[in-house]
C-alpha cells in the first residue's frame, strides 16, 4: 500500500496511532496537571486552521522544517472524561506560530507548511511533537492550537499556553532568536484565556540533553477511555473487527486480533512514525472467523519501536481499512 493511501486512512477513520519520542518527560512535569479530569475548554481553531489530514505530509512528529527557535518537545496525554483513563488510537493535530508570530499557510506565508502536524496516541494516550518554542504576536499571548479527533463524529478543538514567568525566561535567554522580547500580555488581556486557563496551562521543564525544553499537558475529552464510533467505523464493522494488539505494550512479538464476517483478501502492513511502510506482515486470503496475526519484529528485521499497523480487507463488497498503534515496551 502506498504511503498516501495509509495516511488517508488515518485521516478518515481517526483510528490509527503514532508514536512518542524515545525520551520521556520527567515525572515532575506531570504534577502540574489537574488532579481530576475536567473537559478541556473548546476554543477557536485560530486565524488559519488547516485540515492537516488533507495532506499526508503532515503525518509527522518533527514539525519544525526550516524554523529556528529553542528546541521544544510538546507532549499531550489524552484521557476520557467519564473514567479518566487513557484514550489510545485517537488523532491529535497541532499548529502554532513561529518565533516571530507567523503562521504557515497564512498571509505572506501562503504555501508554507511549517509547525503543523499530527500524530496518534499510544497505549498511554500520549503523543509527543518535536517543534520550537512559539513566539507571540499582537493581541495574543503565546499559545499552541490542538485538535483531538476522537472519531468521525466528535473532535475537541482547544489551545494551550504556559505560565508567564518561565515562558519569558526563555525569551530572555535567547534574545538573538526571540527578537521581540518578553510576551507583554497576561492571561486576563488575552482574548482566549481571559475567561480561564487552569486546564490549558502546560508545564515547562528544561531538557539537559537538547538544551531546550519539554512540556506536558493532560487533556480530557468526551468519552470513556475508548474511541467513539462514527459512520466510517460503523461501515467497517459490517465486514470486520480490528482489535488492539496484545500484549501491548510489547517486546519484539505481539498478535493482532482480526475478526472477519466473511472470507476476504487481507493485507497487514506496519508503518513508522513518519508514515513510511516498514514491512508487510500478511498478504493472503483468510476465512470467516477470528484470527490472531503474529507480528515478530526480529523476524521482520525491524528495530524495537512503535509502529502503526494497517489492515486492509478486500471482499465482495469492496475494500475496507482500519489501523491502530502498537506500543513498544520501554
């Protein structure tokens, strides 16, 4: 299967996953998260939100392209409001301005694509992006836009920001990069956060390895730690059911559960975080019933890591696809 087809599947179903960085945020960074799960406030999508899934290029973890700025790892953990448990296999989009307050695709930046991308949550409900610390522009405090696409029927759109003092320390430490200096606004002066920001305030933690910063925010969205079911998902369910691989997380070997309602030609492929096909696990006809498809990374010649697995079912009614993320044990 071509990368474009795989990425299109991610965009249509919202049921694929992308992987976190090898590095993890310090446990202390999680302390600043709200002690109980509260629905993330809905906010405007911004001055120029793009449907990131219309372009397969946006399926990426590193969104910097040619933008200069302080290296910044933004991690989000998505949980279901009903039970405060992680939501795996949901798509998370982010987009934000560069160090000078410019957005790609807007104004004189039309045609550019920097600082936009999407990933899919892992078994812990987490995604992590490599980017630069954003600047600010007149009328808005420093912020990042994000969308949590739970299913074809529900998506949460919001924004996150940072505490004022540590944020302005970054601007002060790198005056050659952030030439506009300190962010002049406080939360009450911002058009978005003036009515509250408690559940949108992400942490800022120095990273001794990169010389940059890490950030973490826990985001509660509607649901109960499971992906909602929309139109596309319902259509797939008429023909097959794709389960979460087990064990998950795993070391080297795991199994993908698949139930077919009728015999079909089945293809199972693994994809890396940047959307490149890593291996074909299965490509043959299977009969009606339950199947456990083994995935052995060592036999496939693949390094231990997280992979999105795409299942394509071709039967007399057409071609149907679904995908999820398998999470490697650390």
